[in-house]
C-alpha cells in the first residue's frame, strides 16, 4: 500500500497512502529552506485554529509499511512499552499523539516474532501472524535507498499527483479533507492480483518529521460521503505506514509496516505472493520513482508541497466528530479462499522485477 498508500496512502502491495532513529544531519541540511518542522504531534495539533476534540478514553492509532536491507535493530531496553498501543477496539477517532508515533517506530525496529520471508538485492520482507486471528497477517518490508535523500522519499510518498504516475496498482486516490497541519482524511483504491476483487480504504493519515527522519501512518475511518462501493471490497487498515530514516545526505532506509484486514478469506497463494513478489517489486518501483522525482517535480508545481507548508493546502477543514472508526466486523466478509491464481498473474509473477514500464514518470 501507498501512504495514502497504504493501503499509502499506502503501498500498492497491500492497500494503504507514512519514525526514526536520530541520525546526523549531514552536510548541507541546515541550508534547507522553508518547511517548518513540527517537533511533536501535540505541537502540530496546537497550531490548529480549531483544535480537534480529544477524549481521555481513547486515542487514534495508525501504523505504516517498510523496506529492509539493514539488519533488524533490537529495540533498546526501556520502561516504556515497546509494542504499539492496541489498534483494535478504539471507539472514537483521534489524531495520533507522540506516544503513537513512538510506538509505531518501535514496532518498525523490533525483530522478535517476525519471520523473514524474502531477502534479496537490498530488500527484505518479514511476516507476522496475529495471535488473535491467524488469518490476519502483518507485513514489514525494509529497503536501503542509495542516492535518495530521506526528504525526497518523504516528498514522493506524499505527492498524490506523482503517485498516480508511478503506482501502477492505484485505481483512484484523492485527499478528502484536512484535520490538522499534519493529519488528513483520504481515499485509496487499488488493484488486487486477478481474479481477486479490487479493494479500497478511507483512512486518517498523520505524519511527523523527526529531525532527519520521518513517519507517515494511517488507519481506517468512516466518512459519511464515502460509503463502501458495490464494485470494490472495503478493506480496513488497522495500522499502516512508513518509517524513513536518514543514513546520510543522499541516502536513507525505509521501513513499510502494514496490518490490513482485506475483508476476505484469502487463499494462501495471495499471502505468499505478497511477501515473495509484490512487496519487493513495489519497493523497487518506489525507489525508481524517487530517483526520477526531482526532475519531474521541477516541471510540476515545484514549490507546491502542502505536507511541508500547511498554508498551501487547498483542502477543506473537517471536524473529527464527522468521522467514526471503521470496524472490520461491520463490513461484508468476502470468501475468496478457493480462488486460484489466473494464468496471466502467474506469468507476470514469473517475470523479472526490472520489466516495469517507467515511461510514465517522465
């Protein structure tokens, strides 16, 4: 899924379309122009002219997707809980706070309980079965990006117009409304491997620059004007997002973490194909898109980056009270467990990852 992907909004491989270890700023970083960096999620919320309503009982949660090449880091011992706060069971919609971002980062960096399913050419993929539901899996993907600064990758994940160029799995994606200077609501629909039905999500996405690193994450919500469609299966992003960690002036590591309920009993080949082929391919395509982004952006509103300059956002404001949490059990469950992979998909999966047509990125 892409960030909206996610879902990226999330990445395209799973639905979703957004942490870090402190890294040295590197030469030239202090010369960066403009975007004021928000020190914390609470600070971002406080810059709102109409702060979102928050309740003591529950907080919003979201999480993100990622890539591997570096060994998984074991989180340092701490008195603070290392895992994410429960993403299930929340009753009210809230914008993620500082603890949610820390929790997401901790899970991106954790290694206990994850099974490595793919490791090749600088990309690694891990899968984890969720204890409460063995049919629900989390996927984590990490990739090292040479010749791509962290801020460029962050821009690529946010730039919705550019995503339509490089994300071949996207059917439709658009931002709906703004909640705070670092949170919005948007729509993302994506193609699933044939003959499965295609999926879509409505997500609350939040992002936070942290020094030289960045987090983007999302979770599913319900919007009264965008109910489930008959031609698509409404999936649920439980926690999806990205952790981008700077490793130098022109390099970074991205981790994609996703837990998505596809609202269907999927065949085993889908899970295997996602971790063995689709996720790595999506990561490598994202990397190619990052390499070409600076040239593309120079020709397409080079100074328009509302994710860095909130005052540029054309989105209407929306009160949190207009949204509600999207619970998976309120949606129709589609049984596709007996669906076999199409001959077309099987042939495509056997091909090399280098066969993508990148001419649309020019």
